[in-house]
C-alpha cells in the first residue's frame, strides 16, 4: 500500500498543533457556569486543560461537519455526532467546576482560542484537496486528541474528570480506527504524528471498543 501523500499543509498543521497546548483565557459567554455554583474542585492545570479540551473537541466536530458536507462520507457524519457528545461531556465538567464555557455562542469554525481557529482553517483546507486527504485529517485530529488526553490524564486527580477523560479516549481510539480503516480500504495509510508508533499500532490493530 502507498502511504497517504504528505501535502505542504501538514507541516503547518503540525506546527499549529504543537503550539496549541495552552488554553485560552475563559470568556463568559452564554454559559450558566459561575464560580459560586462550583461543586467540582479542580486545580489550575486541570482548569486550563478543560477549557482547551472543550474547544479541542469542537475543532474535531467542526472539521468533520465541514469536510462531511464537502465529501459526503458517512464516517464524518457518524463521528461528528460522537464529537458533539464529547463536547457536551466536557461542558458538564466546566459547569460543575464553575468555569465559563469558551465555546459559548461560537458557530462552526469560530473559536475563542485563536490558534485553534487557525488550525481549523488549515485542516479544512488540507481536507478539501481530496477524500484521502480528508480522511488523513480525521486521523490526524484523533491522533492529536489521544496524545493530549494522555497528558491531561497525568495532570488530573479528580475521579469524575478522570472518568470523562477515559471515555473520551475510548471514543477517540474508535474514531482513529475508523479513519485509518477507511484509508486502508482506499489503498492508503496513516503514519502517526503525535502518538508513538507502538501505541498507534496497538490501537488500530485492536477491535472497536463499546462506547463513543
């Protein structure tokens, strides 16, 4: 099998992803979360992670919505619904912790975090080049999400937060399997950019897990 062609925008995507580890400062949009209503105690590191993760999951959903409309591939329609559930799960943590929602009031492709907004545009441009490129973008997003979730998990201590991270990771592993499976079926493949090769191979060579 031939590996998926690497287009120049991949280098830009990798650079943007590498710079996206810092969460944007929360802004108070339409979220009902207030500090006085907080019932979930989280430290500053987990607060930053949750704020970033909320829009990170939105990035995945928005890219899949846009590329799904462009290419009419079922995998995007299915996974964008799962990403909405991921967004909702993170929002639940933000509300419980009394943290304003950075995604409040933002439409598809709109982000409080400027780097994520730029990344959205870059990924959509890359995925608009062809169906194989679009599937490669999907795999890249899930690859990135799983690497980030592993890092967030090391920083978190609250059982509720850790449980959500575990469920999100399970869903992202399934999404990665789906995108890589589509690439293989099309005669292409994907080389991990963020997960190590052994972890990636263990995921894509194992069966789909129950859950989203």
